[in-house]
């Protein structure tokens, strides 16, 4: 009989180097506490990298970390939302807002068409701020173009 640890390791070993995954993806193999313990051990042994709460990447510390845009898109997708670059409500094409405060993380704000969230990632605090469907339709009509959607590679 296989253990939770064996199932989790097998799942992760089948991923491509640098591929992102979440704790949620592994909960079919065992309890949350057991899955968390296995992930913690794999991080300690430098087999995977913890990017933010509940989000990991297959690979050791030599694998380049994904850019904040890619992680934000991955998190938004896991929430069932699409990620948009919206600095001002009249412009889809502008880059995300980056703000700095002394002694705090740089904050990057994105708009999503679903549930919002925020999380720490290295030197950044990434904020996914919801945009209503009505506002999104209105902006699309004004611009007559699709928004700049970021998709993970």
C-alpha cells in the first residue's frame, strides 16, 4: 500500500522542471497536514521551491523563479479568474501598478474578473483586485479591444 508521501512525490516527479503547482492539487492523496509535511520536507531537501503560501515550483534553488506576472496569473487562474493589466480604468494596456513604501514590500496590483487575493512573493506583495463584469464590459466597449491577458507559460 502506497503512502501519501509516495503519491505526492510521484505527482511532483511527473511535473516539468520549473512547473508551478498548489497544495490543493495534492489533497486527493492525503490529509492537509500530511501533504504539508511532505512539501515542507521536499523544500528542506531543495527538491521544490516554495513561492508563496500554498504555491510551489518543481526544481531546486538553481531553477530561475517565475516573474511576478506569471505567479499572479497562476494564482488568478487557480481562483477561476483572468488577470488583467489595468492601471487606470480607461486603459487595458498599461503595466500593473507598482508602489513602494519605505521598509515595506513593493506592491504590484492587478485586476481580476473574479475573487480577489493578496500574497507575498519575494520582495513583492501581489494584490489581485476584483473588477466587476459590468465595468469590464463597459471598458471593453470603450476600447473595442480585448484586454492584455497574462497567461502562464
